[in-house]
C-alpha cells in the first residue's frame, strides 16, 4: 500500500492527538447560568431581556493546529484543561469552525491558518458537541482564506463551467454535512461562503455567484430533509455599517429568490463604524426582509503587546472611539455588540480569533512550528495558491492580542462576559483610561488648551472630567502664526499621561472638502475609462480620514478619472493645497496625481502613490501664485484592475 506524505503526517499527528484527547476530554461542562450579578474585575452592564438561547459563540478553527504546536490551555483555576471545556464553562453555547476544500499543496504541506479541512472540523466539532455546544460550519469554498480581498477558486474546481462548479459545490457541501453528522457533530448552522461581498469560489459575476449560493442552499436543505435536521443557512458579508450597500445585497438575494435563513455580518468597530449604523442595517434586514440576523465575526484587543514576534493587525491603544485596548475595553466591545444584536432582534454573536494565541514568544523560533503545524496565518506553501496575498508575508498570528486567553493560555476575565450578560457584574469603580485630545486653532489666533478632559470609567455611567496640566516647554514650541501640527504632553489627575494634538491651520477655502454634506454638486467627477463609473461617495468611517464619508473608487477593470473643484472669488496671492489619500493593490502601470490649475493654464502638480489600507498619504502643493480670482484643485487616478482607494479632506488656504 502506498502512503503519501500527507498520510504519513496525518498518522503521526493522529497518535499525538489521541493521547491529548484522552487526557483532556473527560466530563461535560460545569456551566450554570447566573441568577444574580457577579463580582468581577471588569464592569459588564446587563442586557435586559437577553435569553440563554442568544448565541454566545467563539470561532475555534485554529485550535487543533495550536495543540499540535504544543500550546496548552488552562481553566480559571489554573489547571490544564481542554480549551473547549473552558469555553463551555464560561457560557459559550456555539462554536464556529471554517472548512477549506483542500488547504495543502501537492506534497501534502499545509497552507496554515489552522489547516482547516473537513477532518479538522470533524475532530473539533465532536469535542464541542461533547461539551454541549452547537456548531456553525463556515464553508469558504476555497482552499485558503476567503474574504472581500480574495475569493479564490479551489484547485479542484479550476476550469469548470459554472454549472459543473455549482454541482461540485453542492456535492462538497452535502458530503461534508453527511460526514459531520455521521461523526456525531451537532451542526446547527451552515455558512455558504465567507464575507462574499466581492465574489465566491473565484466567481465575480452576480448570476454565477447566485447559482453557487443556490447550490449550497440546496445541499443544506436536501441534507435536512434526508436526516430530519433543521440546520440553518447563513449568508455572510462585511461592510456592516454601509446601509445602502447592504440593502442592495439583500434585495439582490431576494430578487434572485435565494433560499436562506440568516443574514450574517462581520463587525469590527475599528473598521466598520459605529454601532447605531450597524444596528440599522440589521434591523432593516430583520424587519423589512424577514431574515434572521447575527454577527458572525467580531473581536477587540485587550492589549497592544505582541505575543509571538509577528506583529499585530491592530496595535492602536484606542482602536475605536470609546474603547481602549484593555481588558475593560474588550469587555465593553463584546457586551455592546451583543446588546446591539439583541436590540435588532438578532440571533447572537460569534467572537473571532478568541483562542488564537501564540505558539511561543520568539518569532524566529516559532517559524518552523508555524510551517509544520499551520498555526500561523499562512505558511510558505500557500504562496503558490495565493501569491498576491501571501507571497513572502507568511508567518505567525497577528490576532493574539485580541484573543480571550492570555499569551500563555490562561483564560481572560473577558471570556466570562457572555456569562455576565443577563445580570451584569459588581465591580469596584475605577478609571479605565483618559483619552488623548485635539485642539484646532486658526492661524494668528491665541492657543487655549483645556484645563479638564474626559475620563472613561470601568462603569461608564460614572464617566467624569479630570484636571490636566500641560507641559510648558511643549506649549512654547507652538507657533500659531503659520500652519503646523504639534504634540503637547500632559498629566491628568491620578497620573494618567495624555497627549494634546494641536493643529494650526488657515481657513479652508473649499466647499464640502471632506464630503460630509449631502450636497456634493461643487465636486466634478469625469470618468474617462470605458465601462462603469468606478467612483462613489462612501459612508465608511474606517476608510475616511475624518468624519464618516470619503470619495471612494474601485473597479475590476482599469480606470481613469478625475475629481476636482473650481473655486472662484479668491484674492490674488500665494496659496497652499493638500489632500489625504489611502488605498492599495496598485501596480507599476498606475499613477496618482494631485494638481492645481491657477490663472487658467498654470498647472502645479504632485505625484504620489497609495501603499495600503489606512496608510494615509498627504501630498501638499505649496507656493501657488494666482493673479486672478479662480483656481481648480483636483486628483487624477489611473488605476490598474482591482486597485482601490479613498480621497478625503481636500484643503486650500491662502498663506500670505
């Protein structure tokens, strides 16, 4: 009998796993729902009317690869314990497990990110079921990560016509559910795709995407009919705060008569905007389209520290307004997302990356472990399958500071937030953090700094203002006679160190420079490429330099356009112009040009290039001389297919 490399690896790992499971899987959950508020180091406000059937979920997809890497998990008492039992004991009632079709190369080497194949899902699903938790299966319909940036076709489906691909998707879904069921996994819900805003299984055409979704839906319904199950079908999108876009998505599914039960979204508050906007999206889907709703992914940092030497996706001390990167900030985010979903009459919430902790502190020492067991986000073996997103950027986990366990595997108190939702906690009040502040002053005016600034308490109903003293030497560096930006250190009451950012600026002579006002008639957009207009005014706080709106562009095809504003009534003199820009996926054929046309034909310009999300570029054109009263300011974008970005906060000011 011939045994390939993948089978050899699997046999060895099965032996290791068997020993691990024998020692850690005895007994059921010890969870008992609270009947009153519980004392805790974190403050959790109760959510009125929330029931025990509200989904309190955690994604555990990476767990098996972490255990194979030598990672240990512990109970709150400090004894080594199956991570899944610790979750169940803390009130988690649902786990989410992703499935990739074939996350291995031809030699059987895993792509990483948990090497999340069907066998992995079965192993984890059986363990979760033993502890009384239901299972959500997240089909990516890809061999590796599927998200808005990539929806790669599984290797085995390449070259298939759409009908054949739909048949393959049906069979994969149905057969996977049959295998899970035969192994005793209590599957309660299935996602047919993951964050499918921009495609599915390599398809970008709407008709083809719908055909694939219908194939997945048919597979689940047929499985339910045969096995007498009631597994729910979920569709999953991101851009949760974009009401118009989400309404368009749901209306499209409705018009194409897709049979599904749950509209699921990813919601990360540092990327997707404030809670009220997201709640309005969920309420609209629930009320006006009759679908159940839920948050399939959310998370938040409890620290800015990096645990594995690979770096963090989010290391800002204040990633989202009103929430610090602290244990209390993480607790507040989890509680508030649950409250938002409850108010929208949703099913519940899944926390993403909650168990994805480091395999060790040293990145160099970890590299071989990540490569061998797939416990980092990607291995070098994934580069051939996904060269654009992996390339040479493979490595560890950038999410360990957002987990619900510390870097050594001990559960954080925030893991208990799900348990505390009904009655809340009793917590000694203390200040959680004192946020930095900003002061804007017009050039030529006197600088006045605040003497009190707000402090955020663990119990947010007790927020207060605290005195602050500013560094006199820093104050002396501020020159209010000209434009500039300054950082002034301060010390608030109780020893909190803060920064006040002082911006000195001339009057901005542009109308609606950051697109916040609905009337944008002063801006002229000229599209010179063939095909659809690649531009829009997007309401998405995470993609705006300030406020909620920005000028957004993206196209699957090459694009060439300008956006500009003509200003009249100016005084002759010297002017300065600037703009903020961010975006990505540009190649060598692309170009970005910021320009000013003065006195009818004098062109001033500055070339620049975007190099990643939220890496804001700020091209500035100085010493613009005009003798007439008219000037035009604008940006020309020549983008390759798939490039994207936003422009925001245009500025024009007179400097003499």
